[in-house]
């Protein structure tokens, strides 16, 4: 019963092991190298396209809710002209963490497909759950995305408020807390925060 598929596999394996009759090894190597560059370039271009603000706000769930909230914050408009886009806060910059986050985010497509947050009312009802997922993710990775721009080693405590200096020089410095522990809602409207610690 399995004899047919096994013979087919053996035939394919034999073809793969056999040297090419028509092309030289050098041609195949160079061709494979060029094909690899084209594939990698296309893959990287597609990956970077998913990090753009245009892509992130392509669905009305994001454009009409959280993107509107971001526009009123210091991360969007400020005196320095440096603007954080969606991926700056929600996608790590280094490649391995970025790939893990992209795979994790692919599950979020189901929310779009099944319409779990497709109205303002549904979004408001899910806001706490969505926020908690992000808080947990940032807590687990030690606020990696925050640290893409905000580096503890570069902080000038003399220019911070006494309260910020006290928190940063003790709890943040010791690793007891990370950015998201105190800075929830820094770029988006907070959900019902009963029972959640936050400092801004």
C-alpha cells in the first residue's frame, strides 16, 4: 500500500543527489546566491512595510481608536519633532525579538477577521483586556521597546522631578520595576484602572 509513495520519494531523493547534467556547480551556486538575495530583500521589504504607520492604521479599528489617542500625546507632537510611530512602541527593533513579535501579532489578525473590536463599543469593552496583554508583554521583556529610545544610562536626574528621580534611581536602577509598571497610558487612553498601579 505504501510502496507507491515510497518509490516516489526514492526517485525524488535520487534526483536531488544527482549532479546537474545541464548546469555547472558554479552556475547553480551563483544562481542560488542571487535567488537568496532576492528572497531576503523581498522578505525584509515586506517586513518593514508592516512596521509603517500607514499599515498600522490601515484598519479602522486602529485608525479610529488608538491612533486618534496617540495624536494628543507627547510621543506624537513635541518640541523636538521626534515622533514615535506604532511600531516604535509595539515592535522590538532587534531582529530576533522583532520576528517573535510579528509571529505573536499574526494571532491578532483573528480579531480583525472575526470583528471582535470592529465598533467603538466593542473596542471600549475590550480595552482593559487589550491593555493588559500589552502591559504583560512589556513587563516580560523589561520594556524593551521603551528602551529603544529611553536609555537609563543617558538619564539626567538633575532635569527630572524629585518624584521621577526617586523612582528611576532606585526601583528602575535595581530592576525591581520596569518602565510599564509606572507609565501605563503614556500614549493611549487608559481603561478602567481599578486595582492597577500607574504613575504618570
